[in-house]
């Protein structure tokens, strides 16, 4: 299995333990931004962002993207059926991951 690196990271400049942290960090940035992480995970991710410039760059880009989307879509509410479907699927995923 080939491990993919987050954008902006090169194998030569990142140790293998940091690369794992970077991969997890980049994959979980939106979870962090949306306040969907536990306190321990938040502290761990924040600590990584404090020392890793490439991951901090990804975080800032994702944060800016969320702000643009929020600004662009703030006048419209999702249809009730869509919201219900999304919440049902999120609940199913959470149940599956805790089993």
C-alpha cells in the first residue's frame, strides 16, 4: 500500500512519524473546524498545527474555503428532507464506527 502525503509535504523533509501525523491532520481538518472532535483530539491536532507549517497552511486554506461557502450560502436553508437524510446517515456512520 502506498501512503499518500498531504499537499505541500515532501518525503525528504518529513520523518515517518510526522508524516503519519500530517496525514491524519489533513484528513481531520474539517472535523476540527466543525467542532466535531473530542477535547483530546483537538489538543493533539492543535499541537501539530503549532509546529507544522504545511499542515497549518492546509488548515488556513480549508478555513478560508468554509468562510467563502458560508458567505455564499448564508441566505438559503437546506430542504427539510435533505437535512433529515444527512442527519440519518451521520447517525448511521457514528453507530458503525463505535461498534
